C-alpha cells in the first residue's frame, strides 16, 4: 500500500544542510517528541503497517519539516531516524526518503496552513470507521467527544491515494481552519500548533470514536449533549488543554524512555 517517492537528496543538499544548523537542542527535543508519539501510537494500535505519517515543522526553520521515513513502522522510529525535508521533495537530513503520500499530504499542509506546526495522519480503526459512515462522523454524545466540538471538518471527496501536489493542496483546503479533518473513506488528520497538542487530540479523538462505536453497536439511539452544554464544556476543556497536552506528552516520553 505504501509508495516510495521518486525523491532524492538535491545536488546541493549537503550545502543546504550545512548552511543551516539542523542539530540544535530545540530540534532534538522536537525529534524526541515526535518519535515518542510515533512509538506510543504503535503501542496503542493506532498505526497501520509502514503506512501513516506524523510530521512537524522544524523549530527555527518554517520551510522544513520532520517526518517518519518510508519503510519503517511507527515502532521503529527513533529520534535520529526522522527525516528533515523541505517542501520541494529534498531530504536535508536523515537516511531514506518520505513515503510518497506522506510528502504530498504533509508538505502541502504545512506550506498552505502555517498554523499547522504538527500534522498527524492515521488510519486508526475507530475514527476511520466513523469516516466511512453516513452523516457527521463524530456525534457529541459523550464527554470526551466534546473536546472536539466546533473543531472538525470533513473531506467528502476521496480521490484515491495522494500522489501529487494537487491532492495535497485539496486536502489542505478541506481542512480549512479546523483542527480535526475526517477524510471520508480514508482516515483522519490532526493539525495543531505544537506536537504535544497533536498527540493529545489524536489520542482522545480515537477514544471518543471508540466509545461512540460501542454505543452505536447497542442499536439504541444516541442522545446528543444539548448544543449550549456542549459549547460550554468544550470551552472548559480548552482552558487547560495546552498544559494538559504537554503533561500528556511528557508522560509518554517517560514511558518510551525519551
């Protein structure tokens, strides 16, 4: 299912890399954060083979992004194995290349949506199952789901694999100002201003989707939370969201040993 991109290091990649400091403490912290998220996602069953991708803009370099390389499962991605790429298909640091859809989706999302400092894309089972159903994918009937109230967009135009920049641009446009993009027939993408927030949203999105699927499996009608209560609860959650997300990421880094 995964596709290797026809990308290779640019002829002047060594010059481009050496002309920048891509080995700062801030960049290494980002490497540790991102690899911890990838490894924990694998432990929790949120990955799919060697497909799916997490990326983050490189600290201090808004035109570069970190991404997991083609051919490795999430569980294998350590900080030093992450790639640093530009938006023109050049690998400036790391061994290997990004998976093709990883490049065409993530490069265009980061380029077109500057607020998306982190972009996590998975086919995690429960959220993906809801992307395949009729109507709104997430129903605001449980407390965890209210974390996402007013933050969701749905991409209804599945066009097959994202193997060119036009499809990446289309996906970025479909996300708009939303933090969560349900990709019909495909999976989900979480966009955030920092890695910790992307992880926190990804984790709780799958938990909310799992509980909804269990509730739907009873065959009984779901009872949505009244909109005014849903909106109020969402605001309450967002007040501490950033701090809670950072503590959540610190917890998984301790569990992974990073």
